[in-house]
C-alpha cells in the first residue's frame, strides 16, 4: 500500500474527534466559535472524523441541517489550516469545504511528521474486515448518493430526517471490552509501505486510551460528544497529547 503523506504537524496543533454534532449535541459548534473568537488558539486543527452525525457531500438536506457549522468551518479555514480526516458519518466533503484539506477513507491512513517523529492519522475504520470496506465503498458512491438524494427530496427529506433522529438517540460512550487486545490484533494487519512509525492516532472507537506496543504508541482519542475534550500536541523530549477540556 502506498502511503498518503499529509502536512507537517505544527507545535500546538489541536486534534478533535467524534463530536457527532446533532440537535442535542452542539458542543462542536461552540468549540469552533471559541476558535473564531480567540478564546482558544491553535496554528492548526485536525478534525479526526464523525464531527457530524450525518454529513454527506451529495445529500442536500444534511448541508441545510448543518449550515451554520459548515459556514463557520469555512470562515475559519480562511485563516487557520484545517485538516479534515473523513469518518463513517461524514464523507465526500471536498466540495463543501474548498479551503480545508480533506482526506477520504481511501486516502487514509495519513502519514505526518512532527519534529523527528512519524505519526499515522486516520479516523479508525480504514483497516477493517473486507465486508465493511466493501460496504463503505458502496455508500460513498457519488451516483448512488445522488439517486438517494433525489428520492430523499421527493419524500420531503424523510430518509435523512429518520437517520438523523436514529443517530441522535444512540448512546455512543460505551467502553469496549478487551479493547487493547482488539487493537493489538488489528495493528498486525497494518501495511502502509513505511518502515518507521512512532505514533498511531485514531478516533472512531471513543475510548480515550493510549497503549505502548513494541514499535509505536497507539492513541485512541476521546469522543468529543462524550467528554468535551480535544488534544493539543507538543514536544519537549517526547511527543505529548495534552487533553484539553472545553467548557460551556
């Protein structure tokens, strides 16, 4: 597998994952407002996927549903470098965010450097079983999504509204039993064409844990929807992801 190289990570960059923004969880919008108003500062912002409960490039109702957040992200992108690593709830986003670096599932994992370290970034679902990856490819098909969007419009957006309502009712903050064992087995399948990896960072699982394996450290970010936390990266003698709690 040929690696996809991303931008160099800047000192003090912020990472936020799995906000799952919806009608009852608008913390992500508040987080972005803090950046716009200067209450929170960073030279670079990494969105690690599933920032919305449902945002799809070809599904027009989802754009309308999240319009104020989309507009705010686009304003921020005029003065702040933003990297958006798509998740399984938000994809085909290039046209929505013309000034944001958007990386789809097929372009993950993303290989980035920070000082002398190599950090692998992904939403977390790029190395799943074949059946899941086939499904992921089908649901991202632009032609299929345009047909679905037409059907959704003809039904007064009943499909989108139902999916959003179902997602809103889901409890997403569960701890996964034997998660370290699962990750240990999963990383054995990694084949990204580079010899040196220092960190593997993912969202998707909402676990907020860090494990040291033989060759690298695995970091699973917290779900912002669960903990209202993001992470600021720094380097002294080693890489540190400092958890930052967002109030309000």
